[in-house]
C-alpha cells in the first residue's frame, strides 16, 4: 500500500480579532465624546419636540405679552438664538460624522483582515480534505485489489 501523506497541521499565527468599537472608544478625547453626545441628543425626537415646545411658548408669550414683550414680532432675538445654535451645532455634528466615518473605515479594514484569515483557513481545510480524499482512494484501492472476502485486519 502506498504511503499516505497529510499536510502538516495548520498554525494559527495571526493576532486575535479585536473589537474596533472598544479600540476607538478607548482612545477618544473629551471633545470627541462631547461631539458624539451633542449629535446623539440633537439627532433625537426628544430634542426636536422639546425645541418646538420652547419655540411655541416663546412665540405665545411674546404675542400675548402677559409678562412683557422681550422679543416682539418678528422675533429677532429668537431668530438670533436659532442661528447661533445652528452655527455651533453643524460643525459639532460634522465632527461626530467624521468620527463615524473613521470607525467605518476601521471596521471595513478589520473585516478585510478577518476575510483574509478565513480565506487562508479555508484553503488549508480544502488541502486537508483533498489529502483525505487521496488517502481514502488509496485505502479503497488497496482493499479492492486484495479481493473480496479476504481480510488482513
């Protein structure tokens, strides 16, 4: 019977897969966390509803003037406040979006590395299965060539 050959055992010599979210969160600065917090709060329905209620109360109080007109129609002070809010909010939200884009790039790179490792391991498994096929064919040929009914086991 021919000598059976199997590939040497596969060595997993790659570093372990890491959680990109934990890596990024560990290295965030106060400003980055603040930008993410602002984007999280201002991008919520709670903020939109609260701001709408405040603007409605502001408008009603200035139109009815129960207290006094601190911002009479056309509400220039309210317009100034909203413009200031927009002027500061937009860049902060863009900072948060930039961080999210960086996170997405790192996750894509991490996925690429995992795919490379998986491809290598699948290749090794296929080589091992091919060697097993060859071994089974050799064993089968050895059994069938001895003839049916005789056994050397």
